[in-house]
């Protein structure tokens, strides 16, 4: 199994003809060949985008300055029992009101800069390399726009702590950036700029290793420790801190792997989360990245196992059957995507959205937003059984095999918070009166029942005949 993160890293390594210890070189050549079209297509878009750092997205919620990265704890919400007190945790349910500006800026950096670097290596078109270097200067060198090398204010809690150790996972996106940056040094960065870039990552690594938040994250017992280690490994590589990388190899073998993986290859602490499937995959993905980063001649971490056989391959063997067929997953299902996705509408957000759409409707008639459709958002379906969209569509995952039920959100969606445009549009059609008091929705139910009975009648294996409901 290889993630998008390792896929991109592998492509850059192949293009630069760099020999990394773990996978065979042919794998890198394959990635470079297969991914060429996608890389160039993306780079042609990104080369037009100017670098934007966190200084372009200030937040009044931040307790820090304009150069301090700021984010809010994902799963924390207002406490109904104490509205004026600190937010309380609801694991697995992201708060849509959180400030995301700095995260989005860093994600954009992590996507654009490596793609531009790969495009330069593929084509030798200096436009791509120059734009990629511009991102590095803006984020890590230029005093006017650079980010401070710490995460003191990451994943804070409203009316609670201003930052938490868990926030260090936010800079996981910089792994790709640090990896790609090594191909630009000496070619697009001056000696002073290169020194500034190296100093930034060395300073951030020092903060990760010595600050209270950094040490707490290092000592976590779950995916947070894995993410800390992968970041430390790649930042140390960029900064030339080989002693640190040696320490991390020992830590993987003696702390991370034995502390996190069970005898069967599972990650027990990830299985306890409200999204056990997703977190198990995520932790294996990052751990594979760590093995990729730290493996070297004579010390292949992909082949390393503890005395009882635990190792990265054991973890992959445990998850593979469930990646192949998610329906075989024997543990708790992940909490519904609908509760954490962009289409969630809390009561207050729902009212605001409807009011704004009704205001915009007469101003932009070309949008053809029928008022009846907009008002459907006031009364979402009570359950998937009441949703025409859920009952008339079949959703499958990216493997084109796994069926996601009861609708695209999966799990047990909270339909009272549904903001699905397709659902509301079909609901509006369903409430349309066709003849007299007969609605299109009622006709649909009758048609559905008739079709179900006809199918039952034509199936010789069925002895019972369904009745129209």
C-alpha cells in the first residue's frame, strides 16, 4: 500500500535519480512515468499561483501574532451545559466553525510546491523551479511573510488552552515540502536563502524535540507519535542532522512499533477511536512513510520485525483484507461522514444559509434557485428511508466495489443536519403536486413498491410475495 504522500515523494526521488533504500528503483521510475501527465497538468495551474503564507490569513481568534501558525482543535464544540465555558470534545466530529485559514494555506503549499519541483525535474523548465523556490522563500526565509518555527498555538481550545501538543500533526504537510526542497538548493536558492531555509527547519526540529508540547507529542501512544517521528526524520534529513535520524531508527524499533502494534498487526488505540477504520489506515500510511524515510543500506525498516513478528508488513497484512473489501471490517464503523463533512448544517448555520440564499435569489436570476427548493433545507428528511436521493442512488467507494450505505455519507448519518443539495432538490420535486393532491414523491413510492413486487414475483427463489406499502 502506498499513499498519495509517498507517491509524490517517490516521483520526485525518481526524477532526481536519487537512490533511497527501501523500495526498488524501478518503482520510482514507474511512478515518474505513470504520473508525468498529472504532474505537468497540475504544475501548469500552480505556476500561475503566487505564494501565500499564513500572514495572508490573519485570524481574530488567534492568541499569537501574524507570523504564528494558528488552528483550533477539530473535535471540540460548545458545551450545552456551560455555554460560556471551554469547548468540550466530541471525538470524530469536526466543528465547521473552526478557523481553517492557516491549515488550508499549508496544504496548498504541500500540494503546489512539490508538484512544481517535480515538473521542473521532468521538463527542466525553470519557470516551475522558480515558482517552487518562491514558496520556500515566502514561508521560511522572508521576514515579512515567514512562519515562526513553532506550533505554540496549534489546535487550541476555545476559552481553554491556547495550544496543544496534538497540534504538531498540522505540520505533517511539510514533510513533502522538505523532501522536495532538497532538489532546489543550489539551483534556485542563493547561499543565504539556502542557509535561511535550513535554519528554519533546524529551529523547528529543535522546538519539536525540546519544547513541552513537542516532547509530549513524541511520547504519544498512537498515530500522533508516528506523525511526530516522520516529521522529525524528514526535517532532520533536510537540516543534515544524521544523529537525530539514527536516534529515530532506534525509536521506531524500540518504542513506536512495540508500543502501537498488537500481535495481529492492528493498532489497538486506533481501533478505540470513533473512526477506527480511517485511523488504522492513516497510522499504517504514516508508519510506512517513516520506514521509507529512515531505511538505508543494511537497515531496511520494511523488513525489520520484532521477535514476535510485528513489523510494517504485519500491519499491512492485517489491513489488506479490509482495504480489499471494507464490508469485512469486523470492528466498529467510522462515525458518519455527514457529521464532519462540508455538507453538515447545524440549526444556526442552516437558518443563515437559507436567509442568504433567499437574499441572493432575486439578485442572480440566472442561478434559477427555485424558492421551494431552498425552503426544503428547512425540513431535511428524518431518515435515509425518507430521502428520495438515498433511495434512488447507489454509492461505491474508490475501489469501485465497496457499497456505501445508506447514502454517500455512510454509517448512521444524522439527517437532521443534512445539507445535501441533491437530497433537497429531489425532496422539492417529490413535494410537487402532479394531479390533485397526488405528489411526485407519492408516485415514486408507489412505483418503487410495484417494482419491488414485480422483482419478487420473477424470482423463483422467493416464496413470499411483498405487498405494496
